[in-house]
C-alpha cells in the first residue's frame, strides 16, 4: 500500500492508503489524546471500541460530515478528520 497524506485536526499525517480512520488515529496518536474522537455529554472520553461499526464510540467528523464511523471509513488522500470537543469539560454534579 502506498503512503498518503491525511489531516487530523489540521495536522498533516502520513498513513497507508486504505487503513481505517480509527487505525490512523491510533497510529498518529499524540500521546495525550491518542485515538479519542470525542467526549460524551458527561465528559467521558470516547474512542473506537468494537471496530465493526456497532458501538458508534468512534464517531467523528470526516470531510466536514459529523458523526461518521472512524472504524468503517478507509483513509484516502487528502481526507480531513476533526475530533470533536478535544478538551474535556466540567460536568455539573
């Protein structure tokens, strides 16, 4: 497989063509956020879990379309991934 360039939160990342967006997030993980794609309404970090599109934990914005399944979307040249709510927020108790 050839290497391609995708963009994760506007950062250019080189990955193999055809791997899933979830795999690309894991490979390109920045150590702190890793493959976290979003935070739940309670502030819990969410990331790919089942890897087959059933759990919907990997939902993220891909090419401007919200709620796409990262585990089911293959990487292609120029793909743009935006992880939502990258900062955990305070949760009212």
